[in-house]
C-alpha cells in the first residue's frame, strides 16, 4: 500500500495577494509613503536653491543644475544593479539600507568644502537612492492584488510628491535666512528619520523570496525592450519627467526676474503647488484601476502643454496656474504609467520598473540640464519652447500607447473586467 504524498508545506505555497482595505494594505502604503518622503526630499532639495549655488560658487544656471542632474543621472543607471540586488537579498532589506545611506550622504553634503565635493556627494546620494524607487514599484506589483495596485501606487507617488514639495519648500526659506548648508543638512536629518520609520513599518515581502545569486540583467532588459507597450511607457516617462524637472529648475529664475521680482522665500512657496500632484497621483491611480489606464492617460498628459502655454503670461497668477497644470498632468501621467509597467511585465518586474525609472531619471538629468541652455539662449521663452516640444511629443506617445494591444498574459486573466484592456 502506497503512502499518500504529503501536502506541500505552507512555505512552499505562494502567499496570498494583499487586497485593498486590508490592514497590511495600509501598512505597506504608509511605509512606502515614508520612503517617498525620504527619497524625494533629499533628491530635490537642491532645486529651489540653485540660485544660491550660482552665487556661492560663481556658477552659471546650467552648471548649478548639475547638483540635481548628477544625482538623477547616477540614480538612473544604478537602479539596474539595485533591482538585481533586491532579487538576491530581498526587497525590504535593500530599500532600507538605500534610504538610510542616501540620508547620510545628504548630511555629509551640507559640509562640502567646494563645488566638486558637493557634486561627488550628490552623485553618491543618487547611487544610494537607486535601491528605493524601482524596488518599491516591484514590491507593489508583486504583493498587491490588481484592484489595489492603482491606489497603492498612487499613494506611494503621493509620498514622492509631498517629499519633493517639502524638501523644496523647506530649503528655500532656510537657505535664505541661514544658508544653503543648513537647508541641506536639516533635510538630510528629516530623511534619515523617515528612513528609520520605513524600516520599522514595512512588512517583509512574502511573494518574492530572495534568490541564490544575482539575476541576469541584460536578458531581462532585452525582454522588456522587445515589448512595444513598455517601450512607449518608458518614452513617456522620459518626456514627462524631463518636462516637470525643467519647469521647476528654471521657474525660479523666471519669477525672480521682471515683471515678477519675487524673493527666494516667495519663490519657494510656489512649490506648494506640489500638493496638487499628491492629490492628482492618488486620484489618477484610482481612476486608472476603475476605468482603465488607456482611458485616463491621454487627458492626463494633455494638461502639460496647456500649462506650459499659460506660463508665458505676464500675470503672476496665470503663470502659477500654468505651473499647476504642468504639475497635475505630470503626476497623473506618472501614476498611471508607473503602475502600468508592473502589470504589463510578465516577469523580472524589478528590472522592468528599473528600466522605466532609468528613462524617467534620464529625462530629469538630460532635459533638466538642457533647459539651462534654453534659459541662457532665450530666457523663459526659450525654456517654454523646449517644454512645449517635450510635452507635445509626450501627448503623441500617449496616443500611440492607447492603441498597443495588451500582452497575452493579461488577456488570459478574467478579472477584474474593467482593467483588462488597460495594461
């Protein structure tokens, strides 16, 4: 008589997905919200104090913008290795170490004795941050039920938004009254506190287990680039991120000049507009989950060129409203596109997310730097023409993306029905 086979151990079975409304859903969302606060506070705290760098180190605006571009450029490249590390050693472990190390590098930057040292520490900050954004996207794609991915990704991006806004908003008045070193140092300390709270709050992943050895990066990249839908999503990320960073890099120079003549503190308050992005990312993510990404992406992107046109007004309030439209359009577009990546990629989701963020931060680095040359060549009008080209091209890419067929693995899934044609 044969002995029946024992049932598989619980550890061998795939853990259940996290559903919307569960206690674990809110714990994960809160922890990744904190990671967004930490990441974007340290990454973008230099943006409103670029004029301070111009004065302190005798730089041009384009040269000062390297303090942001070098961080985002290193971040873009390093994320591929970070994704592979998280496959080998675990999502939570790599994210926690990355956030703590990036905050420490930012604290060190406050004591940089010269411009080359500051740039080196900003590059180190970008390197350390590489272990956070792409892995967070992969964590959500793996752990969350499809109906919950849109909202959870929107909440994660809302944390990114508030971190970016808070870092910028705090840096401007602190730099004006106490100097840029205090601004960078205090934001580094705040981000360190957020990183430690994140490490305590985030549940360890239960659906992605560490693998022996590092995942091969090149085959995963080739696989994702062979998907026409992912290629378009990556292009969209490059364009919309390039547009938003260029806008906020140089709007301060525009508002400090006639006819506005705003102080550095007043210019810093323009970053309150980022609150609109926090709302837009969560709402767009929820709408994408309910009605489909194809239905929401085009109206979101369309807001950006409209906003660029409005910034050409001589009215302060119309100009600020234009920045608001660019901001809402960007965060809505990014929320939709970033959740789309994880759903469309059939495997190697950490690398799919890393590839999206590579193009995303490459847009930040390259377009943000090129915008400085546009400012020098034609003032804000030159920047607006450059932004118009980026955002109109983004609209064309989004229109093409709507017509790309879903991959076979999504067509085979019967639930949820409203989401079937969108990914």
